[in-house]
C-alpha cells in the first residue's frame, strides 16, 4: 500500500473543520486591518531564499527541498512565505509605485526536518506582509493582529519582544558578540562555531542547553541600540501598554531568518511542549533592497497552522442547510431536482439510496443539516415533500412547487 511521505499528512474530518475555521477567522481579521490576499507559487528559484533567508540559516543549509528541474533550473519548494511575497512585490514593480501595500496569504510550506507533533515537512502558514510604512505603529499593528486572531480562536499565549537594531548599531554589537563567542572557545557546539563566522547573532537562538548557559553572560543587543532603535522600541512598548497587550522582553529572541531588523516578536504557548512558538515576525526594512528592489520599509508575521489546531476552541456547532432523501427509487429524480434549486442559496446534501425515514433522519444528523426533506410514494403522487426542522423539532408537508420555485 502506498502511503503519504513522512511528515506530509492528510487533512481530514475534524482537523479540516478546525483548519477551515482558522483560515476564515484569520482572513476576516486581516481584512479588518486593511490587508488583501496574495498567492505566490509553491516552487521558486533557490537563489530567492539564499539571498533572503540567508545561506547561514538552518532552513537554507539543511532543510530545503531543493532540486534541478528538467530545464536545468535550481529550484526549491518554498520553506517560508515572506521571500515569495517580496519577490512578487519587486517583480511587479510595486516598490517603484510607492505607497502602502498590505497582503495576507496562506498555504503550504516545505522543510526537510525531523517530524514531530505540530512540526511537519509539509505544513501550512498564515502570514501578512506590509510594505511602505516606516512607523513603529505598523509593528504594533502586526502584534495586535496576531493577538486578535489568537483571541478569536480562544488560544492563550505569551508575547516575547526584542529589538535587533539596524545598520547603525548592529556592526559594533556584532564585534562585541564575536569577542564573547571566541572567549568561550571549544565549549560551544558545532553549529555555534559555524555561526560565529556566518552570522554571529544566530548563536543566541541555539537550542543547546550548554550553549544557552554560556550565553546568559553574553552582551545584549538591547543594551547597545542606537538612539533611533531605542526610541522605536520604547514607542512600541508604549503602544502595546496602551492597548493592554502584555509582553516580556527576551534578549535572546533573534528569530530564525537573516532578514529581520529592529522589532522581533514571538507568540508562544505553554500548551504544546518544548517547541512552544506559535507565531512570530518582525521588521525587515532591508529585504526588498537585498532582492534588487527599491529600499522599502516592511514588517510582517506568520502563524504555523498545524501548531494551533489542537488549541483552537471551536464554536458551538450550528445545524445548517438541507438533507434530501428518497424512500423509493422513483422519487430520486425529484429529490435531485429540488436539491439543485436549494443549492443556489443554501447547503443541500443528497442521499442517492432509497431508505426508510428513520435512516434518513440519521443521515441528516451525520451531515448536521437543519432540515430533513424526504419524498416517498405518497409525496410523489401529491407533488409534496415532507420536511422536518431538526432544531425546532417540527414536521410539515410542503407543496413541491414552492421549493422548486426557490420560495
């Protein structure tokens, strides 16, 4: 028997209902903030992610589904969503038009990593990206949008916050950090030794317990911010305080991607074990320029959908639509004809096998229909239909012509 690839799961039954509820909730809230939908290809040039996510990142170095296609192109399945949206932004010359552009997206991402609960090789993200707003108020808006989405889904969280500085303050801090890393000698893990050369700040994100013990004494970027970054960070905290968004400062929060600067944030849940991040994002003002676009301020976030599914508090189920059934084969054409009319404005599920009334009522329960509509010999001869409202528990006989007219 052929099975799905490891870490690539089907979405069925209850999980699909949760998945669909998440997408509709997040979409509604993103639209309320003035964002509109964008869709980018699953397959991109590998160079896109090397230049954006960074060759020093684990995503590019270890986790991408990368291959050469039949046209001898170096391509990969997208491991994250931001780079593709930025590529579309630049390719369509939106950076040259100026103004503010706000997008939301959702879809599959791919990373070849060890599958575990809530972390798959094919997974789904919901994300938003905002271009053209330099104000820290947009950073705060991103955070408040995530808080609104999680709140609407009934998911508790803790918000972690940090500033990664900019080109004015990062170089001096980088040198201080490299000096500290070198003072640790061989006590650091192999990944940290490599990152010391490729991207030193990433060592702070190391998951090795021994390394984290050593980094307690590492210099903190938040203590070396320039005036601009410090003022922005203080403003961000003030906005969140005013809007009752609780947060904690995490000086080791650097996010996993190379393109972040200034604001970095992460939402975590204590309900899903050690891999507790459920959403994260930040500002990436230089990424558009890295991808040959006009320098444009940008900020965004992404939520991992699979990580949230079990935490979602689903709304009370409401019966909707019709279940149509025939008690004899001769009545089936009338049932199908009536269902087609109903489908123009309502849900209609048809059972194609002739059954007894009790079995049809059970079928209506299975599809959570509000109305069970049945035609038998008597109804067919009198051109009527038997309908039971399963919410009010009321039965009635209706002239079939009324339903066929859509009345």
